[in-house]
């Protein structure tokens, strides 16, 4: 146990080693830091999206999934299209799917091996306070580099962070994108 003081407040920090599914955390004090972020997030809105890009060797496609906060997406769509949007109980589900697809296709762009490719929107599902939206890039057999531009919510929130995790083979690489740096390239 370590004690950390901040402005006269002493906080005991317990350092542990924890395994989360495929991820293994072995850095001192990492878990308490995540807990602190959760507590701070309780008082301050968290503006974050997470995108996963996985090369599926069997299908030869890039499978893309985005975890996006539901209320942020509804607000952005409402502002953009000037209509009340309800993603949980839509009056016209096909229309809402089309709006979400158009939004993602305009704000998430990808290049494979230096060439722009079109990510096709597949749909979304709701999980608690977020949605999982899915896209796919077919006919990708080999990847030596991937460039991602992810501008989700940058016009809405100046502190928006978009994390992108890319898996090719057994290697996972990540990038953190913000309004002043909305794209990045990963190489294998």
C-alpha cells in the first residue's frame, strides 16, 4: 500500500495485479487509477468512443465495431438533422439506421495499405447507455498499414477522445485521436 497526498488529503492506494479476459494488467497502481477515473467521470461527463478494427483472416474482411454513448449520438443526430431522434424506441427504425450509418460513414474513414476503402455500415445494437455500431470492409487479405480518421463528436465536445484498437493477426495496436489530431497510421 502507498499513500499519495493531494492538497492535504492522504489517499491510500492499493496496487494489485489483475487479469481481464485477454488483457493482463501488471502495472503498479493501474487499477486504482481506473477507479479514480470512474469516480471523476461520475462528476464530469466522459466524452469517449472506442472503435475496434479486426482483420478476420477467414472472411478476408476488416470488422469494425464502435462503442458510442447513446445520449451523445442522439444529441448529435438531432442537431445535425433538426429532428427528434430516439435510438431506443424509434418511430421509424429503418430511417434511424440510415441516419446512424450516414453519420458513421462521414465521420469514420479508413485507408488500408495507403488506399482509401469504403467501410460499409451493417447496423447497431443497444447495450445499456451505449450503442455498438458495426461496419465492414470486405476483401482485405493483407495489411501492412492502416490509417484511421475518426472525427466522432469533435464538433460537439472539445475534450472528445476516440480510441481506436486495431488487431491484425495476433498483434493489437492502438491510437488515441482528438480534435487536434483526428487521424493516425499503424504499421505491421
